[in-house]
C-alpha cells in the first residue's frame, strides 16, 4: 500500500524547516548508505545527530503520533529517527531497496524497516525533477507532494529519486517498524479501520459496528508482534 498523508506539517511550518535546513552544513549522502546503495546515491544529507535535525525530528514525531491517518496505516511500534536530505545540481538516487534492519545510532536498538516514509519540505514548483519513483505490486508511482505532506509505502519497494535539474528538493526520510509485519495484513486492517470510522460518522448507532470493531481488534490481536 502506498499512502499520501497530507499536512503532517503546515505549509508555514514546512517553510520554516526548509529555510533552517538550507542554512545548515550538509555532508555527502553516502555516509548512511550501504555498499550497493552508495553506488547509486548522489545527494547531500544532514549529519546524523545534528542539533537542528534532532529538533525537527522531535516536531515530526510529535505530529505523526497525533495523526490518525498515519497511526491507522502504519500501526507503528518503533520509528527510526528521521534523517534529512537535499537533492540539487543533478543530484539523484538510483533504484534500490532499503536495508531490512537499521541500528539506531548511539545505542543497541534496531528497527525493522517495514515501512518507508518521505516528508517533503520544498514546494514542488520550486524545483524540477526530484520525483520519488516507487515500484511495487500496486504498479509504478511518481511522487512529488506539497511541502508538509508525506508519502508512506512498504520498505520492500524498489524506488529511486529522479535527478533534480533546477532548485533544491529538501525532505526528511525515515522508517517504521510496524506492529504488523506483513503489508497485506496491514492494508486489510487499515481498510477495515477506515470503513469503521466512516460508518461511525454515517450510522453511529448501527448494531454491526460493534461486531466490525471487535473483528478488527481480534485480527490485530492475532497478527500483532510485540
């Protein structure tokens, strides 16, 4: 499942983040890539542990944990601390699949990358190229969302970032370990949850809602990994 999550940050917040990041000192994006990914990765990245990055990441995580659509779709157990990158001057990242497990810097905690996410900070009209191209069972998708919006997609997906030929594409990327490892099961629960929410708005007293909600939680109980 690929999902567009709008307004994780407001347009004003995304603009303030973008301006602050533009003024920061960037490093070679290969510093966090594996051997094979490093051959395809040509971008800039804010060093891990950078104070500005930690401040923005804290804001992002706070907003995500308050976002009903994200919580319903991701069913998050762990979140790898958000990282930040910049594509400019032809910068790009060829097709690759993200590492299955990532170790959080400065500790022993590891995160299984069930889901990948990109949160955009640059207005799409401010740069040419830079589309996130994602291939999976749902076909090929080309993603270039508004500043403050996020895309969520399976970590198993083959994906790339097209060259940026004008301006700069500044974004955050990170991974989520879900309570539900399997994307098919996670998608089923998401669709069921969205239907229950719609029925609750339309026919709040319908007796079937109790049964549907119980079925949702029993499936979650059966499939969840804690």
